[in-house]
């Protein structure tokens, strides 16, 4: 009987110890769009690599990584993380701002930490931490370059991304930067950061406007679609296309002096790694990580392009 009681006591102690350890493990959900375009492909790569690395660094953390090809799937992913994994924190790059705002608000209301990356939500103040590129700076740098490249003004068309807060910030800053420069925006449409969509939109622009001096594609994936449409139409009036985000193929074209791609503006997809790491630090230490972490946008020209060329990068 004594042996049995001792055995039971030992077993209970072990169970309590195991339960305490289990309670110490915190779960971070990471919800991001699928690799629907090049920038998102790079972001997916960095997210997966960071999760794998941090799981080894932090034994007290568990990660749930989900990718979604549309807003509805992303909403379901987040709700599933809450219901089945009881996540302690959520790192989310919204597919679109409006539909993702209510479910992320619900996560915040549950008491979980929320880190929002890049595209932002349609209601301010939900997140504990916001990590993004400098979208206002991205638009300003792009607009300033266009104005300097076209000192006598001219007619341009503008490509917007997916309807999000960051797209609004970029376009508003770009518009402000070219104000008074003599640059006239003939048209502005959403290319959704997608090559095929942008090819179709550019075809429409080319049929509507017999003369276009330049294009602000605002994204390298969209720039690829734009350039393909220009080439297919055999148009020689367009002087250059300005993309953005630093796709390695486009950076190389700038480095090589390609007249159609004379510059680029940085917006690194590796920002998702920064967001996940800061969230992990916040859950495992007393280090203050709340607030905003903004990564600046830099103008890339032929002179400095090789400083931003990473041939082994997925993007």
C-alpha cells in the first residue's frame, strides 16, 4: 500500500509538472496570403523560414502558419486558430483590409496579442504592434522620381494594388508628390498586384490613349504585366515604367541600364520575419515591442542597384 501511495504521489507530481509546462507553452498564429504574386511568394518563404527557426530558439512557443488565397479563407483560418488552438498571439497580413477587420478585432477582444503586417486594417488601433514598409514614403519616393524624370511634365497612367489601406497611403502620397509638376494622370485602375490583371488593364489603357509618356506600375509584378502589354502592342511612345518592391529580376534590369526600368523603390517582403520575431520577443520577455515598426523605402537607381540585388532570394 505504501508503495502504491508513493507511486501515485510521484505520478501526480509528474502530471502537475507536465501540466504546468504545457500551460507555459504559448501559441502564435501566423495568417498570411498565399503566394499569389512574386512579393507574396517572397513573404511566404520568409514566414516559413522564420517559424522553423524560432521553434528551435523558443521551446516555449508553438506556431501555427496558414496561407489563404482569398479573404474568406483567411477569415476561416483565423477563426479556426482561435477555436482549435486558443492562440495567445496573432501575426496577420490581411488579404484585404475590410473583410479581415472584424475577425482580427475578435482576436484582440479575446485578450490575445495582435500584430498586423503591411496592409493594415480598416479600423485603427486594433493591433498591439504594426510592422510595415513606409507606404507613404513609398508613394512619395515614387512621385518624386517621376517628377525628376519628367521635368517637362507628361501624361501617365497609374496602377493601384488590391484595395487596402496601404494602397490608399501610397497613391495619396504619390499624387501629392507630383502635384504641380506638370504630370497628368490620364487614368488609374487596380492591377491587384497581379501580372495577368495588370496586363489586361494595360491593354485597356493602350487602346484608350494613343500617347502615354510613362507608367507608375507601383509594383514589380504589375510592372511585368505592363511591360508585356506594351511589347505586345508594339508601342514606342512609353518612355519608362516605374515598379517597386525590389524584385531581383527588376533590380538587375535597373543595374544593367535598361531604359524601360530605370529605377525601383524598395519594399522588402522579409518584413514578415521582423513581425514574427518581435511578436515572439513580446511573448517571451519583458521587452517593449508594442507600437509601430516602419521599414523605410529607398530609391534604387543604376548607381546603387547592386546594393539591393540578391540573386539567391525567392523574390
